[in-house]
C-alpha cells in the first residue's frame, strides 16, 4: 500500500521481509528498547513467526514498523509499534494500526504501551485496561 503523508512524502507499507530486520533492530536501538536489542536473535525469530509483521518505508528507508499476533476473529495483539523519531507526527503510527485492523476488522486491538504514549492512544479512542505479565525467568 502507498499513501501520501501530511508532508507530501510517499509512504509504502508492506509485509516484513527478513532483510528488514537490521533496520528494525537499529530503530529499536535508537529508541533504547534494550530488551529487544540485547535479545536480538529472539527478536528476529519473533518477527519470523508473527502473523502481523509490516514495515513503513519512505524512499526505501525503514521509518516504522508494527508487529503482532492475531487469531483473525476476536483479538489483534500489537507487540510493538515504533516510528522513527524523525518521522513522528505524520500519522504513520495511525496508518499502520488502521492497516492491520482493516485486515482483520472483526478483531479488537490490544497492546501494551508505556506512559509516554498513553495520551497518543487515548486521543485515538483506545481505552486502558489492566493486565499481567511474567517471563519464564521470573
């Protein structure tokens, strides 16, 4: 899919390819998502096994991504949504969320978000919910 952004640049949204992972890891590093960066091989495998895995590119440069899982009927879980700091405010995050939700319109989107992004999601109509998390090492 191609769409013109607010700044008139053309955004391409397409399915993840294995060769995208280096740029995704670089974006994670710039955002200081250290858990993903430090567990690079597990993160790569997660991308390879996710049924929601899309990248956003401008002029061939990866500027954002969305990764998640869905049962295709009820739940669409977003694991990560990240936009390069230099491209925020152009609507790319919303485009990615809408794109994957349009693929599975009967699902509800669920995701974890940090306190920095709370306002963004609330402005888009998302409601907070309570959940739990535990890793195998805990």
